[in-house]
C-alpha cells in the first residue's frame, strides 16, 4: 500500500481549488467531466479539494499531512504570502530537520518538513 490521495474539505470548492492551485503550483490540474470535479496531481498523488459538509467539516480535526520541502523558511514565505498563517513550529526533529504547520484560509492544516535555511 501507498498513499494515493488526500481530501481537503473546504466551505467553497471553487475558492479552495484556486487557493490550492497557487499553494501547490507544481500540481497538474485535471478536470473530470463525468464527475464535475478537478484533481490536483502532484507526482502521482491526488490532492482533492472537496466540499465540507455535515459529516466532514473544514478545519483542524486531528490529521495533518506533512509535505517534504527543501526549505522550511522558503515554504513558509510562500504559504504565508498566499494568506496562510503559521500555526505551529518550526520545531526541530531528527536528522537536522524541522517541522511546522500552516493554517490555510479555510482552517485546514498543512504540515511542512524540511531544513531551516
């Protein structure tokens, strides 16, 4: 098994998709006509921006996906420049790496793992 996708629940899919396309500019956007749905593909991993509802709301609920980045500092600058807020960290971890979390404009957390430069 390997991770295939993460669903990010937002209150407005159109706004969420626009923000995540800017946040992850390397993602290939694919529109699926049959489902009226856009998938952001990052090296074979699907980032799916979906409608929050009564079963799964937007926001901080416990699970945080961490993205491997070259530089925590540069990544923080990128995400904050798009309207995200530093939520936690940076914290030093093993092997000279650090982690932190940023909060997107919809209340969801994005984890970053890499070197402080």
